[in-house]
């Protein structure tokens, strides 16, 4: 029973990877760099996008907004005059807790790939399943808010292990928290020493220039074919 | 394709409900009231349990600790001299993002049901799938931290719709946030006007007496058979 379940999961992930590769090939052909953007609920993904998507130098950014229900985040971003496409995961009872490659594939015809250089896919707020499903991305970025505690890399290791950049958000709240930033960064090292890290605050703007530069640099490296 | 997937999900949830009813019957026979305790990662579930599990009046509390990996939270709680049982969900690639009735059933032989009056099941940190899977609980409690934003009831409606109590945690941070508490409570009303709400801070102890009293009252009502 147990082995059967594991095999079903492995088969599903294999099938997902095949579709993710097809997505990636389509994005490459269109010259679009893709960022899979993930975090727990309320960590600040949309706020961090609002800060940068309109003005990454020489990079036209579009957003694919994944949510269980509703389009509140998409409406926030649409006000910034960037192309935003909504993808809801709620056909089943409580909705899917992650985007998968097939969901992103179903959204491809809606995406204005000729008008953008970079697509940021804002995943469903969740630290578990989104990490398991590739969607065709070049890079993975996750947000970890300092209000979530230092232990999260150890409790949700796959998410931290598979990301290229950790945005440590809400650093304006550090003076008001019992949060040990060094301990958090040490915990990131335990699961993914190669992960880049940026300390940011969507509220105050701290670190936002570095976040914007990081996206610009990823787009440049992708154009040069320097991202595997 | 799409209809087939929905049917598979419905079948899985039906099978889960059957096992959840068996769990509930076993808990009832043992005279144990069960709380399914849920939230996003880092909202403060374990801290809120640390504050109360050792001293709910006339209620011996045990904890079943659900995590993808590790036993850090269980170790924190074990220091309070209450029975704690660890349940990890990681046999598959990234681990399951929720507890289901069968996982809880597999832990039943490990639970000291004769030594406790209440079992708190701390679910995996996630606002989507834990809401879909009954595990045999009498009541559902969720934690929503004020750092997560006011929009969460509208973005994760099933979680808010199916809970009996919302603990609004980290209220000590309110002076430092752009968070509209009235708007959050209004949003809770939109999806679940019957949900009780308590404003708490695990850090300062604000509202903790009311939280402890709530658990005591649930145990009393359960003993009287007043919970459906």
C-alpha cells in the first residue's frame, strides 16, 4: 500500500517533469526567462513584486498569478501596467495547493510571450508541494519572512534546497521580534549553502534595489544561455 | 481528463472521511476530545501550545505533532511534561503537505489515550490541504498571524470556513504593521460569520487565558456530548 503510493507520486512527478521541459522549451523559443516565485502565505510575494516588476532595467516583466481562488493579487499588480494573467487552482474541493507544469501549460495561450522578456510565476502560498513540481522555470526564488521563525529551512528543507535565491523579507520588524537572523542563515546553509540571500523589506524599500538587480542579472545570464 | 481528476479527488476524500469517522469513534470511546490545530508556516501554533498545554484546568492534554520532517516542535513541547507523539509525512519526495485520517490512524497505537482528556493534533503548516482532510477531530482551530495580511480569509476560504475558532496571533506587532484588524475580521465574516475569534500574542501572553479557557470549555462540552 505504502510502496504503491510512493510509486504513484514518482510517476506523477515524472509526468510533471516532462511537461515542465516542454514549457521550458516554449519559453526559451520565445526568449522569456521564467522565475518560479514561492513562499508561505503572507510572506510578501506580491508586495515584493509590486516594488520591482514595473522597472527592471531593459527587462519587460509579466506575471502569472497562481491562487486557489480570487484575483486580488493580480488586480494589485495590474495597476502597475505590466501584463498579468490569473491562474486559479480551485476546480477540486478545496483547490490545489500548488501550481504544476500542466496548469502553467494550460495558461500558455493566454501569456503575451512576445511582449515580455521575463515571466514571474507567483505560486500558491505553501512551503511544501510547490517545491516538488517544476513548471518550466529557469530559476526559483523563495521569500521567507522574519516573522516565520528561524527554523523554517529545517522544517521545509525541499523548498529551501531547490531555490536559487532566498529573499529574507520584513526585516523592518527585526527590532520587535525574538528572531536570530544568524541562526536562520546558518539553517539555510545546512540545507542549501549555494543559495543566494538578500535581506529586504517590501514595506520600507530596504534591499529592493538589490532584488531588482538580481532579476536584471538573471535575465542577462539567461539571454547568454548561462543558466542550465 | 478534468472530470476524472475531480472524481479521483472526491473518492479520496470519501475514503478519508470513512477513516476519520473510525478515528473519531475511537477517540470518543476513550473519552478524548480532539482538536485539529492548523495554520500557515510560522504563524505560531507551537508557541501557542507551549503557553497552555501544561495547565488547562482539569484537562490532561496530549499533542500529536505533524511535520514534514524533524521533531523540533515535539522536543519543544516535550519539555512541558505533556505526552507528545511525532508524526512525519516525508516518505514521498518532498513529504505530504497535510495530515490525513489514515496517518493519524497509524499513530493511534502510539497515543496514550488513557492518560489524556484532550489531544491536540498540530497539523503541517499549510492553509490549503489540511482543511480538506478530516482526521477525526471534534473541533478545528486555526491561527492567523497579523503579519500575514488581512486578505487571507478570502484567499484560503476553505480553511477559514471549516474552523471553529480563529486565533489572531502576534497582536503585539500591530503598532509596527500596516494591518487593518477590522478588515481582517470583516473578511472572516465573509466566509465564516460563526467562527469564534480570540486576539492573542504567544510572545507577550495577551489573550492566553482566554485561549486556555476556550480549550477547557471545549473539553467540558465534549464530555457533555454537546459537540456534533
